[in-house]
């Protein structure tokens, strides 16, 4: 079945990255058509908003989208388009896989962990105020409904991927009500998946941070409330090469937006210098999500082959290739 996917090129190096995606996906045996939707700085100049309604309509219609990074100018008043997209489309799960890759030197080997971060609640709900002149408060919000949907997604997707160990991360020893609710709801949802996993357990967040540094290979899937998920997902990216190589996805009910974790690196825009790896890995996860698992596997192998030689790796990874040469090396290795 043909799929139409919304493609947001984005700002800065965004178009270099999405050109690479179009080239690699175009060389695979997948039936995908792109619907280009412009958002970000350039659109702001033309249309007076960085996120035209037509972009949201395109994603709602096509259900699946991929985007390059979008610049959030400092001090101009327009809010982050990335945050607006997540809010408008209720993309309540931030999914961050972390996988060791050849050619990327880190002290860690064979990392393969997926983190599901709740994207809408917790201290990030933005309920904050000052109390008199010398104090401020922020309210931590955790709801049964919000927790249940992220937990169910994590169990469902992990089951489909054949993963066997799932861990909820919390600080319920101190925040007995909020994090206690998150942990309790996780275990309630877990009852429906007892036969699908070998281990279903929980860790306190500070201990989890230490364990991920000392023995990350013990972990498989992590489910986190917003704040801990934000921090631990960057820690996980650090285990496999940093934010520059980390793919991501924001997922809601029936809607998915795939994107690299890094920003728009404006100084490299249009110079054949940007590393498209994180965007390509996001695109690989996207075709997997669309049901092309064999082609996703083929794409992964092509990427790994190109990464394994310095002459076909990009400069930020110690290689000598530009965006286009790396892209062509992947295509020739498919
Ligand atoms: P950045 O990720 O753009 O850059 C950090 C450093 O990494 C820079 O030195 C940059 O040149 C380098 N870098 C990043 N991606 C690279 C790539 N693919 N290839 C080679 N080098 C790369 O972070 P920043 O400078 O803090 O942010 C720039 C802009 O991006 C800001 O406006 C910020 O708001 C935005 N941003 C957007 C997203 C998103 O769209 N999801 C995420 C983060 C930042």
C-alpha cells in the first residue's frame, strides 16, 4: 500500500538532511510519496507564523511525518515550533532508541535500549508561579490517563519488537503520590503483558542513572515520566555517540513524527558538511513503523557499512566524507 508522508525540511542544515533521506528511501523498495510542508524561520518571514495550519493538517491527514530540525530564535518571542507541534498533535510519547554503531567510538559496546518518555505532564506541564518575592513553585502533575497511555505504548511496541525486559523509572520513595501513581499504573498495565516479557521491574531514577553508566547492557526498555526521561534519554545518547547521532520520534494515537535529536546547526547549512546519520536513523525507524521491517533492516546495514570506513564517514565522526558522499555510500551498500 502506498504511504504519503509529510516531510518538513526544517531550518539550517534541515534541507541537507532531508535530501539525504529522500535519496536513501528512494533507493529502497518502499512505496512512499513525500508531501513537503514548510515550517520554521523561512516560513515565518513569508506567512507570519513558523507553523502554518496547513502543516498540522498535512500531518493529521497523512498520520506519519519526518522533519529536519527547526530553529528557535532567541529573544524574538515566537515559541518553539517543536513544542507547538507536540502540543497541537498530542504527541504524548517521546521515543528515543539508543543503539551502538560501528565506526563511532565510545567506551560502550552493544548498547540496545529504547526509552519511552512521557511528553505532556510532570514538571513540564508549565504550572509555575512565584510565591511572594522570595519563592517560586512548580506543580508536578501525573495523571492515571497520561501514565496509562505511555505505559501501554511502551509495552505494545516493545512486545512487537520482541523485547523482553521493561523497566519503569521513578522516585516514588520520595514523591509517593505522583511518582507512586506512575509506578503503580505501570504495574497495572504490566498485568496484560506478563507472558510477553521475561522481566518487568522498576528502578529509582538516581540508581538508574548510575546503572546506565556502569552496566547499561542489563537494560532493554525504559519507561519514564517527563523530567527523568528528558535527562536519561540524553545520557543514553551519550553512550552511543552523542546527540549528533541520536534518532527520535514523537508519537501519539495514530500519529507519528520522526526527527533527529540535534538542532539546525546553521553554520553548516548548505555546505555539504552536516551529518545526516540521526535523521537517516529516524527515517529507518519511520519505515519500520510503516511496516517495511525488511527494508528498515536493509537500510540499517547500509548505514553501518558506510560508517565502518573513515572515507565514507562524515567529518564530525572522524571521517572525510561530506553529506552527499556519506549518503551515496549508504545507497551503494544497500
Ligand atoms: P545544534 O544541535 O544545532 O548544534 C550543536 C553543535 O553540534 C554545533 O556545533 C553543530 O554545528 C553541531 N551539529 C549538530 N548537528 C549536526 C550534524 N547533523 N552534523 C554536524 N554537526 C552537527 O544545537 P544548537 O546550536 O544549540 O541549536 C541550533 C538551533 O537548533 C537552535 O535554534 C535550537 O533551538 C534548534 N534546535 C532544534 C531542535 C529540533 O528541531 N528538534 C533540537 C535542538 C535544537
